[in-house]
C-alpha cells in the first residue's frame, strides 16, 4: 500500500536522501583514494607531502661538515647528488646575500641581515617553503648559507605524472559536490515523475473536457497528498460536470416533450374553437339564433382550457428558473384555513360534493408559520381542483386535513373519488403532462401539469409531497412544510 505524504514532507525526505547518499558515496570515494595513495607511497610511485622535508637533515649535515667545498664550488657535484633533481631547488649565497650558484628563484633581494635572521628556519613564500641552512667552515665559522626550496604536497615519483596527482587531489576535494549534483539529478527526476505524471493526466483531462469528451476517469495514484487531492478534486469536478450535462440533456428532452405535449393539448381546444367559429359563420336565419348560445359556450369553455394550459406553462417556466425566489410571510394557519374552506366549500357545493376541514395544532405556543402563502394556495387550488374533477357528485366527500407540529406543517387533501391507477401511477403522477392510463382526464380538460407545479412549489419550500390511494377508495395527496425558526 502506497503511503501518502505531503509535498513538504516528500521534499524534505528527498533532500535528506540526497545529503545522506552524497556523504556515503564521498566517504567511500575518499576511503578508496586513501588506500590508493597508501599503495602508491609504499611502492614509491608517489611521494608524500613531507618527502622532501625528510631529506633536509642529511643535506644540512653535509653543509655543516663540507662548507668550504660548497662555497668554492668544488663540492657542487656532491651537493647536487644529495639534493633531489625533481621537487627541490637550492641556492648558495654568501653571508652578505650575494648569489653564488643554484637554481632556486628568490623573488626578494637578500641581505646579510635577512640571511642571519632566517638561519635554521623555514620561510614560506607563495606555495614554496625555503629552508635557510648555515654553511660552516672546518673551524665552525659561518661562511655562507644554503637555501633549499620545496613544496609540501604530494608529488609523483615521475614528474610527468604530477598532473595526474593534481587531478586526483582536485577530484578528492570536489567529490562531495559532484555527488550532490549527481544525486540531486537522480532524486530530482524521481520527484519530478511523482508530480509530472498526475499533472500530465490533469492536462490531458482538461484537453478532453475542452473537446467535450467526459468519458474518462481519474484517480489519485501519486504518493503526494496534495497531488492526490488535486486529482480527486478534478475527478469530482468532471463527474459533476458530466452529471450537470446529463441533467441539462434530460431537461432539454423534457422541455422538448413538454412543448410537444403543449402543442398537442392546445391543438384540441383551438381546433374546436376554429370549427365552431366557422360553423357560426356559415349559419343563417333561425339556425344561427338557435345554436348561437351553444356554440359560444363551447368556444368559451375551450378558450378557458387553452388559457389555463398557457398559464400553467408560464408558471412552470417561472418555477424552473434559477432566479426564482419565494416571498415568505408569517401566516396564521387557522385564518388561512377558514378563508380557503369557505371558497372550496362553495366550489364543491356547485358539484354536489361535501367539503370538510380538520385542523390539529400540537404546538404549545401557537405562532404564525413562515411560508409563501400565494404559492401554497396555488398548490392547494391544484389539489382541490383535481379532487373535485375525480370525485362523484351527491356521494362525494373531500377533506382537508392540517396537522401542525414544532418541526413542520402537514397538509393532506383526501377524497373518495376514483383514485389513482396502478402502483406505477403513484410514481409518475408528479411528472409533466402525466394523465394516467385513460383519456378521460383529457376529455375533462386536464393537462397533467397541476401536480408537477405542486411538486416544484413544495420543493422550493424545502418540503416533500407524495400521493397514495386510500384503502376504502379515493386518493390522498400529502405534503409537508418545514417550520422555519423565527
């Protein structure tokens, strides 16, 4: 299982790994070089830094015992046999600082005072060490000075190989930096792959979305937490966009279906109106007078039907807008129920149907409830109109039940009419233009938009609405309204 870490933690771990690997590799390399130098020293392939300094005592002893021959140049050949031909230079000077012979280059002027002050001492100049050795006569008197110049550094026994020694020491000192560069490149590529692979997927996903192709998925596979979050967020955005487009497509399909149904439903009343108008135009004399009232009644009824259908369509368009807002007000439920009961009872009386209202307020403190009264009345009007349409006269009863609790208001319109169809009807009654299995509703001028409008309005209030058939016959449509805290 891959362990996820933050970018900060991952970067810190890579940085520590670079330093640790560089240190280990450097120590191994230095150890190898030390062993190699030891081998070269033991086999006289290279000289240690104090190689020339170790030969100075023998040369000094020679200068003290053979001083006379050194000063008159008779012992020059013997002296040069003691002094290495490579790596060390010499210069013989008088006590006054006058150069007699030798190949050592001195960049300063020598005086007797300087020479005496530096006898038996080493004087450093740039990268060179100069040893001032006194030259004594047989009587032990100071008759001159022997200057020996050499460098305290490792050199090759073969001077031609000295550049290789220099390169070796240079490598010794720059090895840590070389390893840091090497491991930075290695771990940098690894860190880059950890980030670049998912980022490349994100770029490809963005290109696919740009090309309107949402048929792909992305999951966080990186060990870096932030990259996984970004990938998962991108996938969530893609899914939401895909769902949004699917919803838009369904809405467009529903809109097309709705307009087709609207055109179909409008065609019937408009055809009837057109036919009766043409019939009235062709009537004359007594025939016109006898049928005029009948034709006008048909024209009026179908005009109202077409107008109601257009009004419902305008309501749906308004409710489906993102900008739609309710106008909530404090409402006294009992007062609203009394006003609407009188109105509904009058409508039912014209159809010889009984109408009753029952209110049950379970609250200890009866305060007004906040909702949009105009929209809830619109819902009630649609539900009561449906009940009146399907409830038989003389024996028909419609009941409005209201229950109020601390959390919600529950309203139900119950009738003893024909009820809904099969179980499938109960799942579809709130869809647009759904009118059941029979065509009797269309013949009654019913468009199938009332319950859909009711559902939209209740959803805007944050409530729920559902329909059911009563065991004893008829139907009940019930909805809830959550009580907002004031």
